[in-house]
């Protein structure tokens, strides 16, 4: 029943005004993919493309994320549920404020509980700080399994970072991200839901 509510919410919500100081009403971007997936991917916030389409990770970063997932045998629509910490695009694509994150956390907590993933990936510093409370640089955390409320958690570089650092040579952020995703894929193959 609750999972059906998540699916309905994903399709029906269009606007939210709970944390906006301005009169703008961006779209609510809830999630995409399989809400029964064993893998949940959490990013920072919707960008312009996501706000326009009403789905997370559909711009350049999302296209790259999809390709990376597929390269390690993870179908982004069937094997993952993709969301963000906050559900509305911050003005001027700025980083979400603490207030916006605090107001969005009940949404995110409910999403995690409804999807009930075995593995969560956190894309970038905002997602890591929100869920794990860790301020360390992603370069120190990536590739190291963490735990949150009994779930395995893997901090990852955000795909937008890879777009700014496109080298695929060994040891670069791009190759490290692929290694981390391969580790996640292998871990998922070894656990059942």
C-alpha cells in the first residue's frame, strides 16, 4: 500500500512550496526507476533538466550515470531507484541550504523506508553529509563501504564532477567511479532482498 502511494506521488505531485522563500514554485522531482530495487541512488537536488522533466538525473549527469551503471550490468530503470536529497530545484541551481535539507529529510527518509534498498549510493558531498553526517571530501570516502540504519552505503563522486574531469586514465575520478560501481554491482549479486 505504502509503495503504491510512493508510485502515485511520483506521478502526481507537480509543485511544492514548503521551503521556498521566493514566490517561485519549482516542480517536485520525486524519483525514477524501480521503487522495489535493491539499489537506491541519492543525489543532491534537481537541476534545470530535472525540473523541466520532473525526474532526477536526466540531464548530462544523468546520461553519464546511466552509461556508467549499464557498463557494470546495472539497468538504471529496473535495478535502481534514483532520487535526490531535496525534491525541488534550488534557485539558480545553488547548493541546497541546511533549512531546505532539514525540511526535505522526512521525504527522503520515507522514500528510503518505502523502497527499502539493501544498498544506497550517495552521489556527492551534500548527499553524504545529509545521510552520514560526514564532512570529509568524497575523494577520502569513495570506495569505502559505510552503514546507515542497517543498510550498506557507498559514497561516490557525483557524475557532474566526472563531466568536469573527463579523463578515463587509471586512477582518475572516472576510473575510480567505475571501480566503485563494479564493487556495488558485485555486492548486489551476492545479496538477496
